[in-house]
C-alpha cells in the first residue's frame, strides 16, 4: 500500500476514532449539505451520525483543504523522486515528510 493512501495520511479523527471519506463521498456530502436545512446523516464505519448542516459544511471544507494539501505533498514527492539519480538516494528518500497535520473534528 502506498503511504499517501494509508491511514498515515488519509484519515481524520472524529470522536476519538480515525476515518476517511474519499473524494466522491465528500462531493456527495457537500451536495447533501447544500440541499439540507438543519441536519444531515453521515455513515462512518457502520455508525450513523446526525450532524448540523453548519458543522458538516465546515467539516467538509476543512477536509477538502487537508486533502488538497496532501495531494500537493504527494506530487512534490513524486517530482523529487523522479529527479533522484542513484538507488541509494531513492532508498534514503523520506516520502513521509511534509504532509500536513491531520485534522481532528469535535462535534
């Protein structure tokens, strides 16, 4: 498994548990938030969470910004690795550095 798709990067903490929402799910939830007036329901690992629309909207914005920063970091790593010239440099390259701090949401 690649580091950038592992829970080391692709996760957020909500109520002391780690979760991740892929891009399609985030887009679908944003549409739901835009159409809802007071609360939305979100399924996280078999648990249905009722979230106020304002909280859900802020949460999705934070998550999208985080995902975007992670994407850029991964692309920078790919560019860096492509410019390495020796096997030793590749073996010693730290592909875990530079990712943003994971987010914790309380709700």
